[in-house]
């Protein structure tokens, strides 16, 4: 599955604080159910029934209001001569940008053939090589001619080329996910070959480096360094014990140095003479690493964004050119400065001696484009808040205005309380409060506790707390429930609240069971680890006594719940594994009343006594109450979501909700009596591609 091509490709430039022009409602996106033949769609109403619904079912089912969120976020970065080359993420197909390092400006861009981005980039023989996802292609770009060549595909759909490096003789090496392999490309012969998986059980080769004799693969989640003999292909781990997940790696001066877990590891090519340097307490990992001509090692920490210089067995802070940002790469320049690339779309130059820096904001350039949506919520006055990569955009459709507020991560979840917007960020787990009118952001704190990905968030009005569900990093199982006190800016974390499972979703039923929260689990945890339990479960959690009351597996053998909701004493859920399976469970007896299948998975909402499922593939269904089969309400919305699709409902008397059509913000009519569908029907998404997004 490829995401649809960029809407309005080449749309106007975007300022750092304000999104480009908001479009007038586009009725061209409206769809009706007549003549569609969509799976399960009822026949058009006739006679008296038609007359009763004709008024509210007239007009477009979908009204679009311009691009929901823009991005210039980057993933891959490399340097060739006087230029840097960066690859955008979230744009389909990916955009490769060339930056003149002397002038400090973007000079040209070129499109690759397919994919959503490219984490990996390197240079060899005056050519730029890029590895992409979610189809793991290897490309070559010739700066002289501007030609782009697809060299080959090195894994299944849903895979990543996570890293690239170049050996001294010009041979290019790649590390991949999910098969954890190392591949070799010879520019001299054009031969691409698979050198095999680095380590059984390790899905990621997340970092890679090469010298004259070996290529070194840094794995994740456990963190081995596996050395491949470049001549014979023989391989073996040179780590006496795993150091923690790999993030970056280099081979210089007869040493192999990299960021692994909470350490910088420095060892000889055979694994001997290992020196393990703890990173500063404020950091979780080292994002990028490099060394200068005199052998000085520099690295960048996450989450602070601080550049450190190695001094013996200590890391000494230098400066933070882009604080609280992820970093994709770090390079020494001939003039003594360091060049860095941040995930938000900032490229910076740093004087490591004086600490002064300059920054290029790619969001201000033609690298900016429509972004897959992370999250969405409706605020007072009809404001719609949209989470994108490193930003929250506040749209006011009635006024035709938008404002982009940078944040330090991906807002996986957005909610409102009063006139404020609250976001739970990945990968830092920071919870922030935004004042959308003033553009101000303040922190409520970090979930931490070995968590990485916020998965759901709701506001418990009775206790004035946000409840946040979260998952751990890859290689771990235990998720958490967090209660966020917005008044005191205090987070209380209940780690492993569902034993050996991520917490994927939350639901409240204040009317029938006041003070009880229901939590849904995922036995896969953060992925890349063997589950410890056979079935995903639901637990009831007492918010007053702060304890689990009971636990049940709605359907035995199903590994991952994606989302749950409660209506009138019945808990509704949709599974990610087996994808699209839904159920309705009586909370008193804890027995499943009904179940069925949707084309994919997503999120559930309750509105006006009905239960809706918005799922990947651009589909909205109704699954309750008292339905034996899911009934389509709206289809043909495209693939504009990065995370599972969400709905933000308007007032209680309305059948309208805000969502996404393609990559545009859209107002959707979801009246169950006004079924609307795209004439093309529905195409279930590629689950391997959806699964791969969790690795990103």
C-alpha cells in the first residue's frame, strides 16, 4: 500500500509559526452512496423514508478545508562536497533536498519514485545513495545530471532501509528492518547482495559502519555489534554482552564507536578493549555520532538535543543548537564547524569552540509538504487542532485561518480541556499544554518509566485528570497508565498495570460505573519481543483506590487490542491482531455478546447513542448498539492518517465530525441514515505497511 500522492504538490511556502493558506470548503470531495456498491451498503432509501431524510442527507458528505498539517521533517541526511542532502518523511513519494552549505540555503529538490521517506543516506564516488520505506528501495542520485536510479528492493513491503554506510573502497552497505539483514551494493559491478541477518531475534539493523576489512551492524532491541568479514561473509557478534538498542555507529582510527542504550561504546574491531561510557543522566540515548580529523568524538543526546564532546571517558556538553529535538546525523565540516540535521526539519551549523550556531528551517522552504496526520481534537469555538510531526496546527475553519505551533516530538494524542490543548508526545513521552491563541507551550512532565509511545488519552472530568495509555520501546513488554494533573503539573505513572502488555486504549463509563477506567492491552508490547501472554486483555481500574479490579480476555488467542469504548454497560473493542476483529462485551457478566470483522483497525467513538469505528483505508462504520454486522457509514476518505484514524465529534445534536480526507482537514457527515461511499468501493490496507509505521 502506498499513501496517495501529495495533495496540491508544490503548495506555497510555509512559515514556522503559520501554516499556508486554508482552502475554501471543497465540495468535490463529497461522495454519496447511490450506485456505489460499497460492501455492506444498504440500498438507497425510497418513498416515505427517503422523504424523511432528504433534507439532512442533501449536500456533500465530505467538505474539505485545506491541508491538515504541513511537514518538512527529515530522516536521512548525508554530505557530499559543499552540499548536504536531506530526505523528507511523510511525503509520498519522498523528497530529496540539496542544501548549499556555504550559502545556507536549499538549492534544489528531486522526487524519488515511491515510499513515505528515507531514513538512510550515504555517498560513494560522487553519488548520493538513499534507502527508503515502507518499500525498502535503494536509490542512487547523481548531483551532476540530476538523475535518480532505483537500484533494487531489499526486503518485503512494510520494510525499512534503516541505515547506510560506505566502506573506504566505495562499497555501500545497508541495514534493514524487519528481517535485521545487512546488504551490500558494489557501485563498480552494480551487484546487490544479501549478507544475511545479523543476529537471530533482532529485527533491526539500526546502525552500520565499515572499514577496510569488516562491516559492523548495530542491532535493536538488544544491542549487539555484529562484524561481517567483507571478503568471506563470515560474521559474529563482537559484544561480550548486549549493550542496549543501537542508535548510531562509526568505524574510525581502528576503533568501533557507537550509541547503544544509555551508553557510548568504544571497542576494538575484534570486540576487545571495550570502554563503556555512560551518557548524561538527562539523556535517554545518543542519536548521532561523528569524529573529526584529529579523532575527537562528538555526539548528540536525546531528548535534550545537546551536542557533547568526548573527553576521555566523559561526555562534556558543548551546546544545544536545536533543543529538545531528535537528530538524524552529525558531520564535521572542513572549516571546523559541525553540521547537524534535526528530525523536526532544522539543519544547523555549530562552532564547537565558541558554541555559536545558525539554523536553516526547512519548513520555510519548498521541502514543506502535506503531512500524514498524527492526531486530531475539537476545541472551543469550532477550532480544530491537528497533530503533525513536531507541530500542532490550530485551524479555525469559520475564519479561514490556521496557526502552526512547533512542539518537541510527534503528538500521538491530543485532547482539550477549557481553552487549552494537551498533547502526549513521542518519543520523549512528554505531556505538554498549549495555549493555541498565544502559541505558548508548557510542560507537565515526562511519563518516562521505560515508556516511549503514548497510545490513547482521555479527560476524566470528575477528577480533573488526563488518563494516558502508553507502550514501551522495542524489545520490551510492559506499558503504563499515567494520570496527569494539569493544575499541579504532576504525572503519576502505574507501570505494568496490565501485566506484560502495553496499554493501548482507555475508556470510562461514569454513568454506570463511576470512577472505573477500562484499559485495553497488547501482548506485543513495543514489538520485536516474544509475548509473555497468549491473549490481549481488558482490565477494570479503580481510579479512587488506584488498583486493578478484574481482568478478562474478550477473545482468547487474539494478541493486540487497538481501541475500546463503553456505551450503556457494554464495552466495544477492535483488535489490531487479528486486524479488524471487533466485539461487544457485557461488562457485568464479562461475556462477549457479538463480534465481527472490519477491513482493518482504527479507533472507536460513541456519539448520540451509537458506536462508530474509523479504520485505516478511509472507512467509517457503525458497530453498535445491537448490531450483528458492522454497517458502513462513509468510505473513500483515503489514507491521510499516520496513526489509527480518529474522529472529533461536534455538539451532541450534530451528526458531523471532523477528520481527514486524503491529507486535508475535513468535516464529515456521519448520519447513520445518510450512508455515503466512494464509487470505487473499499480496498483493505496492507497490514504489513501499517505494522511498519510502529517501527518508525
